[in-house]
């Protein structure tokens, strides 16, 4: 099927559609704005939009007027909110454009006009469905606009003072409104400053946690709440200790067995964030609840997404000597290293990267380096990473090799037999991995993907290795 082309004497399709956005007929305005939005998001590259904002600005101007007009029907304003959402969703530049053009303020004014700031018994029971849908749409658009920039999030919390209205919406009887409110909190919780003030002081974080803990909550809403919890347990979050005391670890362990795969994955993601830069006591607390057998199962899960996060969990545990010892003792050297080797052989880049970082951490323990060197597959898998993996895998891989040879001068034979010395020489000569079947590897071999950090570590590792060889170690 061939795409229709514009005749030389005709205006481009988008220009025609944009002109229809200014129609006096409201339904035609809405339809034209939606059509233009779809063309803008599907037909132009981000680079083009960065250079020319005239088209999205036209749509934004019309949609803003529909959102802010109290004369329009709720269904029309709802459609306008969703058009705004479709226009800016997951695009940082378009979110900034909408913010600069006043869209956030208009959306916030809309939510405030239909949502109380103080809870009253049964306030939402007799509310028309159209108003609930309008609130849902406006909150959804606010969440999208606030996803990227801290100054936009601060505008939502400090200037527009939206926290009370979002918090009340978390308890709305309509699941879609609760879902949209959770999405707002998720966007806001990405900012450290907002986490440390508005979300904690207002009790908004605990309100989301209550939604997360409800056994009979709508699965979609609970998943949205779990995305917020992932942000609330990071090392810089003041809510981390509060959620630990509220039983977040036990809740997440229970969710790992839920048939809702997205919810289970977020539970694992929560553990990953919780363990980042954590102390030994917290690591023990998590693993006593989670169990090493469960972690082993997740490391070999059929889903690459689960594998990636499980390797990241193990990586965060093994970020110091005590943590490395904990992982070796918990999983056992054979199971641990065999699992890491499987991860290094993965066809999925994210799994491969986390497995490489985990091995890099494990190699920092002199006590267990002999286990790594004597494993039948680890060095072969490690060499393959150096040959044709992407640079974010090659960095931890070459650092691992350097640490193994630096701390074990007698490891020359194992590394030589695995062909790692030859690989290092090639990397030093060409600044990349060996030529291989993958296009990325070929780019490395031609020097297209040179990385000074990888090259320098490869040279250092090679010097240690050649020195050991000359000494006959």
C-alpha cells in the first residue's frame, strides 16, 4: 500500500488540518486538534519538533482555550485534556512547550474548580459521571506535563497548590480517577525537593501507600500506586524509613507471586531501589523476607525484565565486601557464578549489562576471585562481552578483568587459556572489541565506538597480564 502524496499545488495535509483547528464549530475543532496531534507525534522526528514548534503551538493554543472555557460541555473539555495528554506524552520538549504556554495552569484551575480541597463525607457519591471523567482527564494531562522537569513539579505543588486536590482524588469512588491521581504522584515523586517537602508533609505519600496496600483495589490502580512506591524508597527519600516501618518489604514479597506480572515487576523494582546504597542490616532484612531461593528463581525467570531487575538487586547487595560475602553465602558459589554466566550470555542487553555489573562487583572480593577464575564458563562469557557487547557492558567487563589479574598474578594461565590476553591486545590496538557478526561489534573494530575509559582499563589489564606472563606465573 502506497501513502498518498500531496499534489504540488496543494497545501500540506498538516497545514490544512491546523487551519481546521480554528473552525467555529467546536466538534470540528476537537477533531482537527486530535488529527493534528496524531500527525505531529507520528509524522515528525523529535529533532524536527525541536526546530519548529509552530504546529504543536497551534494545537496547544486551541486546546488551552477549550480546557479553560467553562461554557464548554464537560465531554468537550475532557476530550481537550486527552488531546493535550496525547500531544505531550513522553516528550520532554513538548511538555516544556505546554508548560510555557500556560497549559498546566489551566488544567490545575480546572481540577480545583471541580474538586474540593477538604474531604467531606460522600462528596463524590452524587457526582455526575461526566465530571469524574473530566477530573480523570485533567489529572492525566497534568501527570504527563510534570513527568520530566523539577521546576514544573514545583509549580504543581508550590504555586498551583494541587496536593490537596490530588490527595482527595486518591479516595474517589471511580477507579479511573484514583489511577490518574496516582500517575500525578508518580510524576511529582521523581523530584527530590518535592519528595522532601510536599509529599511527606502533606501525607500524600502515605495516602498512596494505603492505596497500594488495599487487597481489593483495582489492579490498574494498584499498579500505578506501586510505581509511586518505587520512587518513595530510594536512598534520598525521607519516606524510606516510614515505609519500612509500615511493612513495605513484606507487602512487596507477597506481590512477587501475584498473577499480575506488571505489579510483581514493580515489587521487584522496589527492592532494587530499596537496596541501592543500603547498609548491611537492611540487606539482611530484605533477604530474610525475600529468600535466596526466590532470588535465584527470579535470576532465571522466563521474562528478561524480571532477570534484569533480579541481577540489579544482587548487584546492589554486592556493592561492598560484606554484601559480596552475603551473596556468595546465600546463593552458593556454583549457583551464583553459573547464573551470572547465563546472564552474560543473554541476548537481552539490559540483562547482559546488569550481569556484567554484578560480576564486576563480585570480582572486587579477593576471597572469591579464585571461584570466578576456576568457573568453567565465566571467563569465556566475559571474553565474549569484551568482543561484541555495547560500551556500557564492556566497561564493567574490562574492569572485572583488570581486577582479577591485578589481585591474582597467578591467574595468567586461566586468562590466557580463555583468550582474554588476545582480546585485550586487540582492544588496545583498535579502541574497541574484536570484529564479530553483530553490526555493533564491527563498529567497535573500526574504531567508530571508541571509548577512552574502556581502552585505558584494557591497557592497564594487559600490562598486568603480560607482566605475569613474563614472570612465568
